[in-house]
């Protein structure tokens, strides 16, 4: 089952040629979700071969331009591409008012239903979206404006029955269904067969936490504890931590310390200031605190395997 993050942009407020504004695409079991939508996001979707019409939900962390300017053009493009299926946008208020003003000013009428779900960026662990596959809860962040991250967590997969037992005991559909519900059953010879010995889970649930603009926060540590993959902004090197405090951001070292304290499996950095053309020092700084750190970059694809290992590819 797919659990994959594609980074479309990794820059902070000012982009450079090799780094676009923040946007991630999460693919969970071939369901696609866009997280933040900085300027140029639709170009990056095209560049990396992701069809915008496949996007089910858009999650916006906060209403700074480098995280949201791209959504206006993207919504219109989806309409011109013939989208008819509804689209949900989850964002802090007053996103709905901002979008309605834009539509009114430019006389835009979308040919598909649009649902705006505004969230309280200060509230923790509120389930803002979910289906039978996974849930999304909020992570309050500390920035200059209301800002929230999102925790994407797979639901525990259902039980499977070992094939060799199905064939060896000649289990019928009713017995298989009972075992999958976690119930014991009785074989034709009267012997019991317990669900504990007959079933297994195909994989353990995986998780991805997206923490955009924020100062280092103990609250974040508690909310992302034990996640498989943490994205945490790293706008500055630690030598520039005074700037991080002033602007409501984190350093690479602080991001790594959050990962270490939270006991996550993997950390990916991003949201780099344009002042740094060379990012090697960012990675060195982070890995000195948390060795399982990765530099995020445009076109980087991070796949969480069933065993929770991380596969890294560059498009």
C-alpha cells in the first residue's frame, strides 16, 4: 500500500531558481492530498507528473503568501481541465472570506463543488478529515499568524487470515469472516482455531507529520511523538537563530532536536531561507542532533515502506 510524499517546493518567503515555494503531495493508497500551495505549485505538479484532478483534499497550514498564493490559479486550472468531482480545502480562518473575495473580484465560477473547512489553528489533535484509510489531525504551531501543522495517520489495517490455514483446514467464507473480525472459530473436527494464531496484520499503520512555519515547540514534540516521518521547517542555520526567533521560524538544529525528543523515525527538512544557496551545512547541523535527517528538495520523493523504512528518490 502506497504511502509517499513528493516535495514540490522547499523554499521560504523568497524562491530561488532551484527552490520553489512550499507544497507537498501525499499519496496514501493512491489517494492524493496537497499540503500547502505556494506560488508555482501547479507548474510543479506538471513538472513532476502529478495530475491535479487526482487531488482529493488541499490542506493549508496558514495564510502567508508563500504557502497559499498558488491556490488561486490551481483552482481555476482544475476547472479548465474539466473537473466535476468535489474538492475540499482545509485551512485556518479567514481563508473562506479571502477565497470568496478573490472569486468575486475576478468573476470566477468553478464548475465543481468546493467545500471550505476552516479550522482553529490553536486547537490540538482535532480530526479535520478522515476516511476508512486514514485520519488527519491538527498540530498547533507557533508562528506570527495562526498556523497549524497536520498529522496524517493510517488507520490500523484489518486482519488477514494465513493462506496456508485457509487451504489446510478448508475454511469456509463464514469462518474466514469471523477470524477477520477477531473471533475464534471451530473446525469441522470440533477443534478450536483462534484468531490470534490464524490471523495477521499486513502492515503496521504509518504516519506523516507536516510542521510548516514554527518556532521550536515542546507542544509539537508531544504531538508528533513516535511518527514515522516528520517534516519540520528549518529556515535558518543555528548561527542565525536570532533571526529565527524574530521571524517565528526554526533552525536546522532546532528541528533535529524536536525530532530527537519526539522519537520519530525520520526527519525531512525544508523551508530554507534564500540566503543559503548551499544546503550542506543545514544537513550537517541537523544530523549532529538527529542522524536520520534528510534534506528536503524540489522533486524529492519519500516513500514509507511497510516496514517503516524510508525510500528516497529524486525525480
